[in-house]
C-alpha cells in the first residue's frame, strides 16, 4: 500500500491512499474526506498525486450514467489504437465494479478484481487499457462517473459475456437488468485480445 502526500494552495496537506491490487496495473484510490456540519470536500483528481502513483495518462473524456438497482453494464473495452483507461467512481448510490485482465501474456490473464464503490466511501478505481470493465448497481438512482484516456470509438469497441462461467465472477445476482447487446457479447474463449502484457 502506497500513500502519496501533496500540497494544495490552501496550505493544507492532503493524503490520497493508493492501494495496489493482486492484479498488476489495477489500483484502488481512497481520497481523504474533509467533512463538518456543512458537508464535505475532497479531491477526486489531482494530477501530481496520480503521476506519483504511475497514472500518467491524459484524460480526454468524462462520462456519467444513471441506473436503477440491479442494472449490469459490461464487460466492455476498446481495442487499440483507441484503447481506454478509466478512472471510475460513484457519485451517489453503490456499485460492484469489476475489471477483467485481457492482456495476452499477463500472469493474471482471465482473472478479475472486484471493488465496491459507493457515494459514501468515495473510493475510486483505476483501470488501465488492457482490461474489460463492468459494474452492477446495488442501489436505485446510482450515478456512476468515469474519466477516460481515449474518446469513444464505436468501430473499436468490444465486450466479453458478463456471466461466462469460465470467468467465475460472482455478481451476487441471478437476473440483473442487462442490455440486449451485453446479453449477446462473446464468450471469453472467443476473445482474440489485441492487448499485450508489458
């Protein structure tokens, strides 16, 4: 576990905890929350702190979605040369967030990591290129937000079937609300990944 300290213009020292996961490249990020009877404040992005953690990519697009409880979106990715890294968080509500390693040659290829992101814990999840990503909403009116390192490109989008038994992802739900497109996503053993582990 790594902790990075950085100064802000108001002269306070703020801490952002960067937590390494069992899958190389995936990072959980816990910002320090400053709260009082008026509410709270925290930094959801700080370029210097992220660069110290090795997250040096430029973010070029922000996305936000609203979902009712039980909606499952994923597992999605974009192929090179339009591969996306994503910094994801929940503004309100809660999700079970999943990243699947699809980097050929990776020692954790085909493995996944799960994290619960909520409006209360304000935790963030950094998912670099080379992962398929999806999430399940755990509460109604969940607002999910993410920063992307590449613009959306329909011709290069891809998906893996969310409930493929080979992946052994326990979503803790039998019948989520899933789009027709995601229901028809290819099985993992049909994936011809264009990502290489470096």
